[in-house]
């Protein structure tokens, strides 16, 4: 399995958005959010399931979920 990663900065957070390739040819989005000011602690955030046929689509879904998480809980 291969994985593609893009890192975004938003406000005081780093969003590590990844896409893991499955054997079926689809991709699973992964999201880790780390606050850049104290207390810094990485959080694995669950991303909504979907049928992502490209790494870019899975990364975009993870990024959107990260922005929503920051707006609600950050």
C-alpha cells in the first residue's frame, strides 16, 4: 500500500492530510491535526467514509474535515 501526504497550515494548526491506497484501487483519507502552540498534541481525526478514486480526492476530503474540526473544536 502506498500513501500520499500533503501538509497544510491553518490558524495555529498543522493538518497532515494523507491518502492510503487500497488494493481495490480506492483511497482512504487520513487526518492528523497538531496544534502549533502549547499544548501541542497530535490528534488522529476520523474522516467520513467515501468512495475516493484518487489520492487528491481523499486528501481534499481530509483537508475539509480538518477545517471543520478546527471550526468546531479548535
